[in-house]
């Protein structure tokens, strides 16, 4: 119950959804389908005067009608969404919003992480912040940070000879290579497994350091389109936000001057991402090095090919695509349930 | 009393505060954000340290986002967060 006596309820039908979309558009906000929970506050005529949504620990689509903005409805909404997220075990929150709305959240103690001009702003709040997160990670890793290094971001679903080739290529040319493995658990192979396979598969490379990506690198907070597999203007804005965060925090904190990526001929979202990197990294004086993908019998090695071969139980093909360490895992009892899961669904990442 | 997991209480509404406490390995780490930090930051810190001392809490990491809460509001939010973080479930 709110102190104003307004009706307050969850979004419940198509009619609500249509109203909400119209309401949000006047704040430059777009309703996104990746939402777990939406709360609406309505006036006597059943019109929306305030709304807010939640996806895990990400607050989005938060807005209050101009006529009610003095009533601290926004404080109320943020508090409400935080308490809902807290019940699910989250103590660290993001707000994904438009530049128009961003200021009102700073006043509530949220700190801006990055913005893509005219399009999107990401703020965070809670018992963790991006600066600390990567600084602690850096302190825990004993590397010589005085020399500039390079960074690579990978999903590795699972780790292939292609990933190995990219990392090895960078490690031969750079003093130090930091590999960040996407932490978001929306891939077939769970994060812990993906991380372990990258670590195992690069163990022999002395100047390569493998880290969890954290909630700031291609996370669903920043880059929902990557996981929603949508391709539109929003995708580029989100991609830019992600690249800026990587450059302004990760590359700065770890003293990295270059980012290595594999060429992306297949996936539109990833190739859009590479375009965003080009546009954002170069003006910051950072290098972007795009490596043609490793091929085997005229075909590039891709994790999706490994997954396809897994579905078909074609271990001869798999052996040609992945290093010994990954193959060993795929044949283990531990991999059985992942392969079963794989056979039951089709997905790009 | 010992902080064994994360606890959180409060809101970001005016005259309230939101407090998150979690385990720490290096004594007390207190991080204060407040709309009146300049005037009352030290006072809020003393209030929190005093509370932890009374409860015998040594290792704790605390983050408070204060929106101008009065002392007793801060203390009740603190108590609630600490109870959750020390594994106390009943009546919350």
C-alpha cells in the first residue's frame, strides 16, 4: 500500500501492456520483454501515473507522470523494486534508463557507470561497485601491470581451438593478456564450466590470466539484445554502452591498450558489437585487433559447430574442433546433462 | 553476534535510509552515502560503530544510503539488517 492511496498492482494483461508502452515512450523508454515483474500505479481513471519493471537485479522502465513528480513516487517505486529484488537474494542493483530520467536516480544514491549518448544510461547501487570489483580482481592477480597488456572477452560455449588460437595469437604478441569469460548464465554450458575450460585450455600460456567477466561485461544488464538476439538500433546503443564500460573501467584498471577479437562472419549481433568496438575504442586511443577465425578443412571453427556435433554425437568431428582439455570434459560424466540439455534446444549463444 | 550473510533493510524514500550489511574479513568497513553527509556523516558513523560494539560485532561490511533519516530510524534499519545477516529469521 502506498501513502497516496493510489491503486497499485502488477501488470496483468495485454491492455495494461499497451498502455504501459505508450506511457514509457514519452520518457524515451522502451518496454523490453525481458522482464520478471512490473508494477503499475494508477489514478482514479485507471490511467498509469507511474510504472517500473524488474529483470533479476535490473530496474528498468521506471517513470512517473509529470503531474506527480513532486510526490516522491519515484523513490517509492525504486524502494519497492529493490525490496522485490532483495527477496530474490539480490543486494546489488542496476538501473537501465534514458538520459532524460537518469538524474532523478542519482539523487537516490545510484551512481552512473556509463551512457550511450541520447540513448541509454546505466547506473548501479549496492554492496558492490564496478571500480572496486575490478580493482579487487586486479589485486588478486599477480601480474606485472607496469607494462601495457591486452584484453579478450569470450563466452566459450564451450572452449574451442578457435578460442585457443585467438588467445595464443595475442599472448605471443603482447606482454600480458587478460581473458574475461562472460558470467551471464544463459548459455548451454554453465559459467563455472566455461571458465574452467578456458583456464584448463590456456594453462600453458604463462602471460595469460583468465577472469570471470563479472556483471559488467556483456551482461543482460547492459546488453540485453545480445541475449535476446534482436538486431536493431537498440542493439548498437547497448553494444556501445558495453564497450565503453570495458574501455573506461576494465582496460583502464588493468592497464590494457588493445582488445583482441575474432572476426565474426555469422552472428549479426556480434558483428554489430564489433562495429561498436571500432567506433568507441579508437577515439580513446585503444587498439582493436580483429583476427580472422581459425579454419579447419575450409570452415571456420565455431562453438556452435561443436554444439551441433554434440547433438549428433559426432565425437570425431568434436575432436578436430576442440583442444584435448575440452574433449576430456565433454566425454566425462559431468558433461552428460549439458549434452542432454543441448539436444533439447536450439540456440545461438 | 556474527555477520554470516547479507542483510538489508530500509528504503530510498525521504527521511529513511537503506542499510546493507555483509560479512567482512578485515574488521569494520563502513561506507556512508548521505544527503546530509557533510553535516552528519561523522555522527552516523559513530552511531553505527557504537551499535556494532554493543552487539559485539567485529567483522562487518556496511553500506548505508541515507536520505536524511533520524537516529532512531537508522538504528532500527540497522538492527533489522543485522538480524537478517546473522541468520535470525523469526518475526522478520
